[in-house]
C-alpha cells in the first residue's frame, strides 16, 4: 500500500491525499512535520535529505515534492483525465501546477504565516498588506482565466492542476481579511466544493 509521510495540516500533503482520493488509491499516512515528529530526524532524512514533507513510498518508489508526486500518481495509474499523455495538453496543466508551487506559494507565504498560523515573526502590517495584495493579484489572474476556461483552471474538465490551484484558492478565501470580488474564483471554489476529495482535504485545516 502507498505510504504518505506528512501531517495533513500541510497544503502540500493535502495535494497528495486529494490526488489519492480522486484516483482511488488506498494509502496509510504517518505524521511528520509541523507539531508532530520533526523532519530533521535521521529516520525522515533517510527518506528525504531536504527534510520537507510530503514524501511517499509507493512499493519502494520513494518520491518527494508534492507536485511531482501528484504527477507521478496520475501517470502511474494511467489517469490521463488528470494528466494527459499529449505533450501540449500536459504542459498546459503542468504550467498551472508550477505557477501554484512557485508564484502563488511565494506571494501568500507572509500573510498566511501571519494571519492563519499566527507566527510572531510575520506580523509587520506593511508586509502583511504587501503579501495579501500580491496573493490577490495572482487570484485575479486566475479569475480572468476561469472566465473563459469552461469551468476548471486548465479547461472544461477537472485535472491535476485543480488539485494544486484549488487548495491555494481555498487558502485565499481563508485569509481573515476583506476579499476582492472575483466572481469566477468564487464559482470555481463552489465547483470544487462539490467534489468529495476537496470536501475531505480542502477545508477544515489551517492552511
């Protein structure tokens, strides 16, 4: 059985858990990171010397990096609906995944840590405002794409890109500050909330 290492309060761990739910992969999970077992522990570092969650062990295939894991799970289970074999279609999906993992994660980090994790070192008002504005600008770009995409972020059908982007959209709504009126983001969020995997892993967490 697939083993997932990481605690589910992590957005990156939840990407993997949601992917498993969409694909129908049974798994067992072991807590690491956050307030659980430290990822600096030699036992964990033997799995991932970068000391970051999540990590999976899929019958001896040990992988790190959440977006890479989501890609692997979709491809290894031949879920071409989530990650097509066609290189053009696949690249469009992966571009959104990489955008979430780089631009969006970087933009929202300070305001997320300050207002949702209540980190004492992330309470500077100017930096909170700058981070929130940067996060909102990126959500506005996604809102424009969703206006013509046909429903989901990479087109009319749900794909692996929605697992990554959808969890960041959920984080944007969770930030306790006034939210800009982005009607397509709201419609997208409502659409994601209809999926059992998002209901299970997209809400009720602090990130």
